[in-house]
C-alpha cells in the first residue's frame, strides 16, 4: 500500500446531518471514499414564544450554544426579528465556535474538551452567579440545565430520518472495509434500530465523536475502534489516516 494512500480500499460512512467538503477532500486525498447517509434531520423550531425570548435576551449575562444547529436556528430567528445581542457567549465545539464567529459574535468561553460534561465543570468558574440561557435542541440532555440552573430555549428539533436506511444497508454490504462514523447518541439509536438487524456491528469498523456517543454505541453492543481526543470529524479522519499509515 502506498504511504500517501493509507485509506485506499476503505469507505467511510458519515451518519450526521451535514456534508463537510473539507473532510471529503481529506479522505479522497488519502485514497479513501466517503459516503453520506444522514440518519437525522434537523429543523428550526418556530413558535409564538420566539419573539418573547428575543426580547428577554437583555436579561441574560450568557448565551450557551453546544451545536452548530442551535447557532443556525438562532441566526434565522434574529434575521426575522432583528435585535442587538449584548450577552457574553459560551460555545461547546470547534464548529459551533466558528459558526458564531462567522456571524460576527465573539465567543468568550469554550471548555478544554468539547462535551457538556466538561463544560458544566469548567464554566461555573467563569460565569459564577450570572444568569444564563441555554439554546438547545429538542433531544438535548438536561446536563447543562441541571448543573447550572439556567433557563432553556429549544430553538431546533432533531427527528429520525430513515429515508436512506435501505441504501445505507446495501452500500455497507458491498463495501470491502466500511468505517461508520457516529457524532451523536441520536444517530446511534436510529442506526441500531434500523441498520443493525440487517448489517451487524461486526461487519463494520466503528468511529465515534465524543465519549457520550461512545457510551451510547457500547450500550447498543458496538465495539468502538476510533475515538479521537478532539471531538471533531476532522480528528476522526486524521486518526484513521495515522492508524492505517502505521
């Protein structure tokens, strides 16, 4: 195998909601193939209460974002209801931070590890008794709310997507060395319920983004082969490349 093509013959399956061009290019540059089969769909929650939440933003010292989807939905609400945002901002995740900065926001705090568990350990030292608002998805756990006693605003919802399940199953069965990447417990659940009865875990190499996702995979009987220290798709691909180069 050529040293510059460590992913030759390998197909990487991404189950998240977003197609990332830079990751596609990275995989292809190292000889692999990447396929996107989203198992989740994300949509903004639009409710009559949105205007009230926007008006109350001035009451909060901090806004907390843990996903790009929350940022995108928040921006969509601001576009329909323009208002100045003067709160400080905390973000979990490289992509979340970048999305906020792309829209002109300054991110004042990020945890050392991009997970809610670490966030609730480190953030209180910064926020102290400040009033915080967590902009969350419909499936977000109560980790942040319970630890920080903060208010919550559900700005988007995540729903299972089975549209591509049959195509995913057929592709996995035809691939020589399939590697399936999971970025959330929600995607794990959809996969376990719909794909595993046809394509058992032992047919694939499993990669996980984050220890919470890894815990969900193990609960469903999967053996996790890859979980990088940095909780990003980029880190997953880089670890795969480094592992196969050896």
